C-alpha cells in the first residue's frame, strides 16, 4: 500500500511534468488536426526570409543578457556577488530546462547561483520572484496599451465570439472568486505570522522571511534607475525580436504595412500572456496566441501558423543550443574549480609540513 508521502510525490510529478505535457500535446493536436500542413510547409520553404529570423534570435539573446544584468543588481543588494558570466549562463540554462521541465528552469537557476555563491536559496529565489513580478506588471501595462491602440479590431473579434468571452467575464467578476482568494490569503497570513513552537512551521516561517527579504530588496537597493533601464531593455528586445520576425514572410510584413506597430504589439502581448500557460517551452499556447492575434488582422490560419511555428521552432533550437553550451561550460567550470581547490589544499599542506 502506498503511503501519503508517495501519493503526494505522484501528484507533484503529475502537476509539474505530465499536465504541462498534456496541455502542449492537446493544444498542438487541436491546432493541427484540421490544418493543411503541406501548405504550411510550402509557405515556409518558398516564402521564408531566414535572415530576419536570425536577426530576431540575435536580439533575443541580448534580452537574456539584460535579464542577467538586472538580476545581478538585486543579488548584489542581498550580498550575493555573482559574476555576470555565471548569471548569463543561468538565464540560458533556465530556458533550456523549461523545454523539458516547465517552470523548473527558474528553480534550477536559483539553485545553481545559490550553490555557486554559497548563498541562501530562499533569498535568491525571492529575488527571482520579484523580477518575475516586475515582468508580469510590464506585460499588464503592455496589454492595456495594446488594447487601447487596437480596441476597434479586438472588440470586433470579441463580438464575433461573444459567448466565450461572456463566460470568461462572468467568472472573473464573480464575488465568490475574490472572496475565496481573500480567505486563502488571510489563512496563509495567520499561519505564517503567528508565533509557534512547531519545528516544521518555524522552518517554513524562516524560509518565508528569507524569501520576503529577497523579494523586497528592490525597494532599498542602489541602482534602481539602472534596474528600470534593464527592464526596458529586456522587453524592448523581446518586442524588437517580434518586429524583425514580422518581416520573415511577405504576408506578415503586409500586416505591419497596413496596421503598423499596433499589429506587432498585439501579437507580442498575446504571445507573452500565453507563456503563463504551463507547457513545455510555450509549445502549443504560443502558436495559438500568435495565430489568434494575426487572425484579428485578417490573416488566415495557414500563413499565421507558418509564421508562428517557424518563429517558435527557431527559438526552441536556439534555447537547445544555448542550453548545451551552458551545461558544458558549467561542467568545465566545476572541474576547474575542483582542481584549483585541490591545488590550494596541497599547497597549504606543504606549507604546514615545512
């Protein structure tokens, strides 16, 4: 008979790995089961301008460097002096790990930096959660901007699909949803703030305090202006990559010609929101979001699918390549540090013998 711990482990594995895989496979099946794949592949072979894809990937790599620079400021404020090279590798590795284990990439990079710098994992994790919250706020602002600029096209699309959006609106405006969320937050607050003699709760409270310190460090760290500048750099690069990739096909370039940057912004925002859906590297939700966005501007599903699949496929290959480079360099670095440590130990032993 399985113990409660074994049952919890099984559910944890299902939620972390199986559910995202099922979502990815299910959405891909819904996306392609009625799709003219031959026509899509023909468009990719005959109409793609690969130079624009390569340019977009180059700008994407710049966004990773900006993310490492931003995280370095937060870690410095916590007293964690990680070199920029290690932080850049941790960002590269995050995207590679997320391809196989969704959401585990962020945990891996915190563990890698905490172990490398002999720092508190929960404090490093808190700093990462803080930057992710900043990204969420940025996406929210970009979403409001996109819907303000493209309200006519978006509202027309919603009118054509009124039933679906009415159900979503009813759910989000339900008082029971917000009362339940408030009750859960209050219960967690009482549990974590009240004095206790329970060792498990004490460890949990201590971990939460360290997590909170990593989270709020942004408010008292030096270089806040640079932090905001790096945030603009991250999302400017993401948007710039999408803009360049729009020119990889004549039909997406035509969408930009007719509708301007608004079409690129709407596509970019919806694709960014889709990354919040648990999946392997965005496979499934990302294509759905891009095809939906381009459909708002009248582009058919086959050309929109060709664009979405080519861009995501190229991005996935980039993440795999960067992941291989990252884990190779990390392994070499660990061997080098181990050899250096043995050499220093031997030198010290020789000195003691003399």
